[in-house]
């Protein structure tokens, strides 16, 4: 069980790296800015907890920098958690084809990141234009493919 757990974490880390690479490539090619939704999610949590991230207050540069860092860390946590979900899914579905496992891992990562943002009212995927869907789905599909492939390679 420990081996599968570690392999899931490693696969999730590889998938997260691939997702970030595809996202940054998209930003570079299209000249689009980084998404602010991770920081907005952290800010919403900060408001709910009534605890500013800096002693000087919520509107300071230090608080904004902490939001950016925590938002990125939450993305990494979602990726690692999705790697664990991939490991659990592979254990439950040992004969599932690799593409199906990739879709499961990609969906887990997408739900793990967009779900909390939607629940907190930061975003509403029902209102996204096609370009936003592409900016979200394509990196998560790459995440899933890399995560499932790395997991299966580690398990072999």
C-alpha cells in the first residue's frame, strides 16, 4: 500500500509539472495573463476565516504575495491528491485502459481545483467562454495522461 501511495504522489507531481508547462506555454503563445482565481480563492478563505494573511492587513503587498504562494501550493496539493486518486482508481480498475485512467486522473485534478473555486463563488464554469474552457481542459487532459502513464510505469 505504501508503494502505491508513493507512486501516486510521484505520478501526481509529474502530472502537475506537465499541467504547469502546458499552461505556461499557452500563456506564452497567446500572451494571456495568469489566472487570478487561485489567489481569489485564498482571499475568499481569508475573508471567511476573518484572518488577514499579513499583520498589516488584507490589502497589503505581503498579504497579496502570500495569497499567490498559497494559491500555487493549493494547486500542487490538488495535483498530488489527484495522483493518489489515480492510484486508488487503478487499484479498483486494474484492467482499465490507460486512456480511461488518464481521463479519471484529469477529471480528479479538474474537480480538485475548480470545485473549491466554484463552491466559494470565485468562478462559475457555466459562464466560461470557450477559450476559458480550453485553457482549463487541455492542461487537465495533459495532467491526466502524464499522471496515469507515470503511475503505470512506476507500478510495472
